[in-house]
């Protein structure tokens, strides 16, 4: 009975969005189907926030980060988009979705073909020097870590003597391009997210409880303009009271229904 109720809600969502261009706001829940757990390490929002101050000032903190970050990289860098990412990409390519606003740093929306993505918390596939700003592919830094710490490849880590790469231009501290606790959000994706939200005729919030405040403003922006707010998430969110419809359903199933419903041919 409960499942039937959620299916009926999704059919209503299809009716609401059928004549609209909408944006999608996503969180960690959309990537669990790709094997990336909620709230873990470099590929998602960690349980223990990564603190910018200690990372810059404390060499031992950086060692611990890169030891754990290397393990996360091995798990997350092989992740592929799942059916929910693919559905959003398809809806973007066919003009239903005008853009994605995401809290995730895993790059899976881009891999799934969505061209306009505002990554509010950065992207794990790039690493920059804090001092001079030089950018590196994170895979290059990972290769240096493996060369300097051969035990990584066999799972034996000498934390005391662990070697952390420095900037090849200025010997500065290298940091993945993901937002740490105590760090300002990057301006460019935040501005882009505002443009996406303002241009949308509705918003679908998917796979996030929105307990992080930074993306909440975009839901409020759409709601205050009198446009529909759709929430699809397993469990409660901080914007349930703002939702025109709240669907408690697996995201893969929900986006399959949404894609099928919006793209089904109409016979006259």
C-alpha cells in the first residue's frame, strides 16, 4: 500500500513537470547506487568535517588526510554513473532539465552527460596548490603518492614516514578542490547555481536531507517565485514543509518513472 502511494505521487510529479523546464538539486543519496557511501571521505561529505586550518598548518593532519584520501580515491575514482545520473543526463539532453545543482564532488553528473552542473562543494578530480594556485589532476598526485609511498600498493602504510607531495612549482601545500570545513564556497559554481535556479520553472530535490545550509537558498528561491518544489528522498529532509510533493522512493526507480513518464510518446 505504501509503495502504491509513492507510485501515485510520482505520477503526479510527471503531470506537474510535463510542461516545465526544471532543475535538479542532488546530494550524496544519488551516488549510493554507484557504490559511493553517504558521508565518507574525499568523495562525499565526511562524518568528521575536513578542517582547513589544521590541513594547512599541521603536516601530520595532511599525512592522515592523504592516507585516507588515497583509500577513498581507489574506491571512488572507479565509480560510474547509475540509473539516476543517467536519467538526469537524458532529461537534460532532451531539454526537460535546464541544469543540475549538486553538493557532490564525485563528478558523476558530468560523466552521465549533463553539461550544465554547478558543483557547490568542488570536484575531487582536481587538486590545487594553496600558495600559487597551480592545478593538477588528482590522479597525478595519487601517482606521486604511490611512487613516494610504495607500501600503499600493498596496503602497508608507514604513517610516521609517509611522504606527501608538494607543489612542483613553489613547494606549496596541495589540497583537493573540495570544500573543507572553515572554507568559503567557490564563487563560480554558487553563481551558476543561482542562474540555474532562477531560469527553472520547478526544482526537484533528490537524494539529500539538505541539512547543509548552502544549497537551501536555491530551493527557497524557486519556492518564493511560486514555482513547484518536488522532493524525492528516502527519509525526511529540511525542506519537506516547502514541497508541493514529497516522494519517499529509491532514486533509481523514481527517475526511471520520471523519464518514462516525460518522454513517453503521445498518440493523437
